C-alpha cells in the first residue's frame, strides 16, 4: 500500500476528508479548505528528498 492510499484511509477513518464536511455547518467551505490543506502539506513533506543518512527521530510520546 502506498503513501497516498494510507493517507487517504487515515483521513477517511478520522472523518477529515473535505467531502465529509457537513455542508450545513457554519464555515463549511473554510473547514473543507483546511482539510484539503492538510493533504497538500503532507504531500509536499512526503515528496521532499531527505539528505543521505537521514533518520527520522521517533516522536517522544512513542519512544520506549
């Protein structure tokens, strides 16, 4: 499973896809735009090449 598919599934399960925003909510258009921006940011970060030898640090809450 590739990154795009996993990211879509995660957002779908968390009800964070732009099309899942209730159109009757006040500010629904802004909420949809924010949800779409999360995708754009994550996609750009994922596409950024990492320097040789780069090892991501685990999040402190996940470190044993």
